[in-house]
């Protein structure tokens, strides 16, 4: 069989596609949308070291953590205007609020965007009847607690930088979304050995949690931990009705 010859000719500024002896105008074809069952997860960026100037960063470990679960990542910039945050929220299936270092009070960009995302996720679950999860780690854990309590002075100082500790599970842990499906042997190991990496200088003490009615109404403590000085803090919690989970480790 004679090979089909392909060439492009320019005639009167119009390109013609030559296929063997047949001539036809080249048409633009729209590819069908690519469908995937891989969720799209937003991760908040944050200012400060190692980013410089007006730049921000997302630690690669959080991106790899999400991708290892089969999801894809889209950044939520800490200083984005509300319209951009809303548009990105509408495109994702869940949000991860990561660990790091940032000021957690209204008027500071990371906290303001985190608070907006939490409110948007609350509305998505309650008003739109969607399943929209939020997972908050370390700094995110603290941001969730501060925002839901409405108390910017909620946090206490702890000495838990670059250490490890066991998790002392509460009775609620076994029936929780976060730990309920975890094999018992894994829970027992987490409770008896220092497997949870701790790297924070602030946290929510059990006394502070118990003293905040807004937190007690919404969140349930799943585990406690202690720093090397023996001071006890909340290390895992989840929302009682919404798919929000948080770990300080």
C-alpha cells in the first residue's frame, strides 16, 4: 500500500492540509473533557522561611502526602483575595490546612484564608449538602481551634519541638472517623510508643478546650499527648457532625 503523504501548504494565508490526493480545510477539534476519579485537594500556602519577600511556600511533604493517597493538589495562596479563594474552593473536593508557622489571629493573611476556607466548607456541608472534608495538621490544627472558638488567645505555650510522643486515646477515638477504621494493633502501637512526631511550641491544653463552650459544642477530643516537661495538650480532634479532622502531630 502506498504510504499516505502529508504536507502543509500556505495559500492566500489559509493553511490546507494535504492528505494524499485529497484536499480539505484543517478544522479545529475540541477534545472531550478528561474525566477522573482522583480528588482535587487544596493546600494553603504560607509566608516566611524558606520563602522570601512576598513569596510563599507549601512543604513538599504535604503535597507528597496527598498525592500518595491518589489525589491531586492545587495551591490556595495565603494572600489571595476572597474572590480567588472562593473560585478555587469551588474547584476542589477537600482542603488540607498544613503545619508551619504563622500568626493565628484575624487580620493576618494565613489565618484569614484558613478561616474563610473553614466557613466555606461548613456551608458546603450544611447548606449545599455536599461532603467536603477538611484536614488540619499542627498549625492548621491550631487555626481550626482558634477560628471555631473565636478566641485568638486560646493557645498555650508547649515545648514539643522536634520530639516524639505516644497518643493517649480518649473513649471517643475508637468510634471516630479518624481512628475508627484503624487496625487495633496500630492504635495500640500509637498509644504505647512514641510514634507521633511533634514539632510545635503552641497548642491547646485540655483545660483551655474544656473552658471553651464553642469548641466543646463542635469538636470532640480523640487523643492527648504531653511535651517533655509533662504538660498535656490535645493532640487529635474531629468535628462532631462535619468531616473536619485535626492532628497536632
